[in-house]
């Protein structure tokens, strides 16, 4: 992916000369597409199944279970409208070389069977778990594998009548013929079965469409028409790159870390990578960020991957440990079914099973890992399920609802959040839950949040700061000032009260939020422009 250019006058431009662009992104998966869209920004409704509405106290939108192809299609549709970005399909990374200032990448046009070179300031490898970019850099991975062999089968069936009122994002399968779970992306026609299998009895290379159909039929447990779309084996393992950066080449998404899908942490970790990296790359390209700012990408994001990868493996181990505890293992299917029946009728065994079910809580309730991480915190969270609103540097700005009647113009340009699908909400509640404090943060600026009572002082302070950042180096640097009581109002309630108290706005504090929505620093009342400038300079690496 790269900014577009016109080579219509030279049919052989690809192979005869290097193409000069600011950033080359290798890989067109979710991380690569979103990285391209975010960098481009800087220089439809989703299927919903009932979930706990209380999550909207912590995040402005419900947790959605989105198939990766659908996510890629959504981002690609927006990216196609950008004239400064070009997506090249059927082109493959070959190698790259660095000279300290530029990266020269050799790319193969597989359709034309020719190679050409691209020169860029930066290269971002978002090319998956078997990343050629990472391999080219010689970057090794840390991690471990278990002995659990898994099969993922993608199929389409209408499971509405099968599940009835028991609608869920994930349905467990506890049958001697197949143990695992079905992820219902869309219960009408889009599901994935993840199951444990005996690699000695059924080696991975022996699997075929017929075997997959037999396994899916056993998992559904009813006569339903379906089509097997794809299948692939994998091992319950985790890998995290030892380095996320070598010179001006970076890795992100699955190229930087890969771990099991148990918990849904993999894709979200990758999206967190590109959200973190986007403004830092833009800062370096535009001249207001240094190499040390780029170094913070690894120091901040790698720790998150280590924690999330360990939790994903733990989730996988606990879920299949439970399935084994039920007693479905036996020398024959008949004996296994008998064991299962005994397990469900034996009081002592039922207690073991219920304990095992409770141990799955972190698998399905892990909001703390998704949005509760704090950059710079090296401790492993005590519980993946526990999300604590943090107002300290490095934390994601906590969410609180703000009134749609008073908003900055750029927030008004954002689409209002639609929570009308949540049956627990009244019409009035839906109207109140349209905009979040996260919508105050501009993607292309550092946002400063203050209170009306001290707005005069902070306006004067930031004017001095703007003078200090008025030279050519800071040309593209932006500060976005928002004032409680002038630019926005909080929806009355406990969460809004906590938000103001946490940020200490009524004490005259000014809070600077980075473009990636994480808190940079809080400044007590009467802090000087020099102190604010020093904090920005330190973060940007000057």
C-alpha cells in the first residue's frame, strides 16, 4: 500500500526506477488496511446479538463479534475513497535494504512476473504470522507451543432454529465426537467451528471436506444444510517478536505477535498497534517527531502483546481442560458418551464441571485487557475481566457520555453512536448515548481538556505554547483545546462525576491526551507554558 502516483507515461516505471513514497505498508489484512487508512487521514451497521448492556458504561459501543473478512471489507471501502493511497493486490514483498535514511524494498508483481523497487522513508510489515518482513529483518520470536492441535472450520448454516432463544456469541460443543465451540458471527449464514482433534488419529494432512462435514454435523447435532468454506489446522501456541523495529522498518499486527483466537485478543492487539504507531510515523514524516518517539512503539505495544498472548493461551488451555474434565475421553465413542452422561448426573463431577465453567470467565469477559492497559505499566493485570478506569499517564482516556446539544464542530462531524438495538434502553437513553468523551480527541492533534473556570489562564498559557511551536519544525503539529462548560457538557450521572474528579478538572488541571486517545500528562493549575512544552518535547524525543 502506498500513496498513488501516475505512471501512465512510462509503462515500465515499475521495473526501471524506484518509486518514492513516505510510507510503504506490506500486507493487506486488517492491521495493514487500518494502518494505511490512519496514515492517510493524517497527511454500515453490524450484526448484533444480545450482550450485557452495562459494558456501555465503560466503552461507547457494544462489543461486536466481527468476522475478519467483513472488517477488511469495511476498512477497504473507506480506503478506496482516499486519493493519496494505492492498494496493490497480487504483489509480494521480496526483500528490503536500509541506508539509514531510506528503505529500498524489492517487490514482485506476480501477475507480470517482474520485480520493481520502492524507496520509502518507512516500511511497516503487516504481513501476518509468517511475515516475510520480519524474516528479512532477522527478528526472532519468543513464545512456546503446547501439544494441543486444533482445527478451525469455516462454514455457513442457518442455526437460528437450532439455538432458539439461547443466542450467544459463542456456543460450546460437548460431544464425544467433537469438543470445541462454534463462533456465531452471523447465526443466519456465517460460523466458525474450533475443535480439538487427535493428530495421531487424524493427522492434519489427512483432513478433507468429507471429514469436516462429519465433524460439523456432529457439532450442530441437528439436520441442517451447510457448506464447508475452508479449514485449517493450528497449534495452541504464542509468538511475540523480540523486536518491533529495525531502523526504519516496523512490524505490526500478526507480524509482531500471533496467538490463539481464544479471547479475541489477537486482532484487537493488532489494531492497537497501528493506532499507536500511526501518529508517531506521521510525526516523523512531518518533522515534529524524532527516532526516540518511534522507539516508544515497541516499549508500549510489546508489553501488551506479551500479556495478551499469555492470556490467549491460558484461555485455550482452560477451555479444553474443562472439556476433558467432563469425561468425554475414552477408547470408543460409545464409552465416551456413557462417561459424559455419568459426569452430568454425578454431583461431585458436576461441581468440578461448574468450577471449570467459572474458570472461563476471563475468556469471555476480558474488557480489562482490551481497553484497560496502561502504557509503561510492566505488571500483568490480576484479572483480564477487571477494567479499572485510570486517569494516569499512559492510560486510555476513560469513556463518559457527553451531551449532543453542546459539542465541538469536529465531534459533530462524527456519526452519532446508535445504541437503539439495545432493548434495555429507553428512547431517552438512546438519545443520551450518542457521543463519548473519546469523541473530544482529534486523531491529528494533541487534545487539551480543561474546565470553564480556569479557561482564561489555560488559553493564555497555550497561546504562549503556540508561539514556541510556530517554527518550521512544528508546522504540522496541532493542539486541540476543549473546555468543559463551553465546548462540551457531560451527561449528568455518577460516571460523569467520576470522570471530572478523576481528571481533577475542577481543581484547574489541564489534561493532554495523545492522538491515540491515551493520556500524555496532567498539569496542575498554574503550570507554565514552558512546563507543558518540556513534556511535549520529551514525548516527541527532541
